[in-house]
C-alpha cells in the first residue's frame, strides 16, 4: 500500500496560538484563556485535560469553527497552516488540508452516502478531485484503517467502532496537513485503538501535524511526542509525555495519568511512576 | 491495495428492481411535480379522479406500488371526512344513494378533492421510495449545479427517516426509565411530552454537530460553488427519461392552456 505523499518541509508551525482567548456565548469564564502554543508539523501533539479544560474548544478554533459556527468571541492570534481559519480566504486555503474528527462518529457521517465508498469519497468529491484520484485515495484510506471489506455497506448501519474507523478513513483520504482529533479512539476496540495509533504515527512521519485532544493516557503515552496539559482553558504543563505523566504534578495540576501510574500511585510508590504494564511489572519485580 | 471501483454509470442501483428506482433521479421529481400541478389544473370531478387512476397504474408499473398502498391509508380518513363534509352536509340539489340523500354538487367536489389528494400523495410517496440521495447529488453535480441547493433538498428529505429513527431510540430510552406508552389515545398523547422534547432538542444539537462536521469535509467549498463537485457515479440520462420529463412538462402546459382557453370562453 502506498502512503500519501510526503508534505513539503514546513518551517512555520502548523498551528500557532498567541494569547488566544475564547468564550462561549453566555459562559461565565473563558474556555481558552490566553493560550500561546506553536504546534509543529511532523509531530503528534496531545492536548490533555479534564472536562472543560478547553482541549476540544482549541480544536474547534483551529478548524475555524469556533466562534464562526459556535458563537462566542475569540481574541488574540490564531493561525492554522499559516492561514486565518476565521477569514473566508483562510478557509478556502485550508479546505481539504485540515481533518477534524469529533467524538461522535455517527454525527460526522454526511448522511447522504449510501455506501462506505461514497461516505469516504464525500470530501474529495466536494473538493473536485478527479474520479480516479478519489478511487485511489478512498481505497488506500479504507485499507489503512482495515475497513476495506465494508466498502459496499451502508454507513448508518455500521457499529460505532466501524463508523469511527470509516470517519477516520474519510479524513485520511484527504492526506491532510493537519489532523485535529477529539477522542479519536473512544468507540474503538483494542485492535482499532492500536491501528489508529499506528496510522497517526505514520501521518506524523509523513510530515503532517497531529493534534489529539484526549483523556486516553493509556493509548497516547507512547504515541505522542509532546504533551500539553490544559486546565480551565490555560496551559499548565507542556513537555515530553513520559516525563510529565510519570510525575506527581500531573495528578494535582492535570487530569491524572495512565491506569498503571494510577495503580502505582495508589499503592504508595514514589514518582516517577511506571506508565505501562511492562514498566509496572519491572518496577514491582525489582529488588 | 487496488482501489475499489465505483459502480459503472450504467449499472442499476443496488437493490433497485423497478423502473422508478432505475430512472434518472430528476425524472421522478418532474413526474411528481407534474402530477401535483395537473391535480389542480384538470377539471373536477373526473379529471383528478382519472389522474389518480393513471398515477396508481404508473406506481404499480414502475416498482413503487407500496407507495400507493401507504397513500391509500393516509387518504382514507381524509376521503371519509370529505364525503361527510361535502356529500352529506353539502348544499344544493340532492341525489339518492341508498337510504342517503346526498348533495350532488358536494359529491362532485368531494370526488375531485379525493382524486387530487390521492394522486398527489401517491406521487409524493412514490418519489420518496424512488429517491436515492447520492444519485440525486451525482446527477446535480453532473449538471454543474452548485452543491448547496441539492444538498439542502436531500438533507430535508432525509430528515424524516432520521427523526423517526431517533424517535424510536428516545421512546425506548424513556421506556427503560418508566415511561408507559400505550392505552387510550389520551394516555398516548400525555406520554408524547417526554418523547418530543428530547427528540427536538437532540435534533437541534445534532444540526450544530453535523454542520461543523460537514464544514470540514469540503461542503463549504462545493456548497458555495467555489469548486465543482465531482460526480462519483453520474446516473445515465436516457432518451426514455428525457421523453418522460418532456411529456410531463407538455401535459402540464397543455392542461394550463386548455384551462385558460376554457376560462376565456366562459367569460
């Protein structure tokens, strides 16, 4: 299977926020509070925070959907792939280059695709790709997420996990320069989670910037290159995932860590905590 | 992996058995529209009744006969109401019909209206049965139409089945929480509240989520005509399709001219 073509080296950050502040209509506090970040191409970035931390909002703002479709006010600076996603010109420049995956796969289906093929081809067709290119891209994307056998099935009749894979394939077909994923593995089984992790690593290796908002520390501990912890709309930690997740601060300032780290912490082990089962076994087996 | 080959343009729609389902997607639309116009252009009572007969025959012959049965169930209460309102309670000279003495003018009016409703309901439901969203959008894209208008039409037509599905889910969810749905019509009406509210609120929330999802899938680009959408499998527009559409349009035109001439002659 041929992967999507590599992206040209980009010097500018794929996503740049400078003092970005966002508040939903009628909200009492900012969903994003003076966030300054530069997320680079070729890396997997993980936004980690409890509910209401602002991770999903950051993705919506980066995709140009907040505040344009959600309402609210956005101040500060935000550039997605060097363009302003709020401006009409910026949106035109970003069409097909940004993939947004929301937590509910059923709501991301177009609703008009009679088959999985049509569903995955929906965006490339909208972008006016030649039919030959569409067929190739759809076939490859379905194979990457191991759902090629579903190609003739009706999307609405698939299971939640299958729909999740189809939605991810629909985005992968575009070979986007920027992935924005909100709990991308929420509906998946263990095999699906592993496959998603592999594909996202492949996408980063291709040169795409991958930004994942998730509380799934067990999945992302070995997938992400960089961890950004948010709390109440502010960045409270930013660094290497393993270093941050193994420490104690992630429990007080952030939403916690992996299941194994939680177990170790509960058992009274001092930081740095083991993060995976293998590390936990090694730690507990150590004399 | 070799890419999956989209169905050839000439291939029949998967599962399509009738002519209405195999036809070019614009053809059932034009026919249904023509039926709706003819229902009001043709003089009553026998014009609409004859039209209803033609529509029934067409539905049966083109594989959407089920639509005729559904339309009949929808129309029956209405027909009964029309008969009572115009035939029994209508004014003017009476005619004997067994033990009843009915208004002759009222009966004619009821018959005309019954024919109109029957023809329109059958044609509309037949159209819905023959409708395949992706084929319709492909047909529109092949004509170079901006995407947002056909998409709006398709989304509207799709809203009914989606809401019905959601209503079923909401009802099941409420039943597990103790809602009793059944018994007398009044009891059923009372039970509607806990179903309708989540249904409407959920649908509204879904609109937002879906709009955001579609926005990132190139709908904005194609929708506003910035880019011409690629038809994935443009349906074949046969000579027969074109003949049917032109025939329907000419029938409407002829009926219109006839009515205008008749109206001018009557003056």
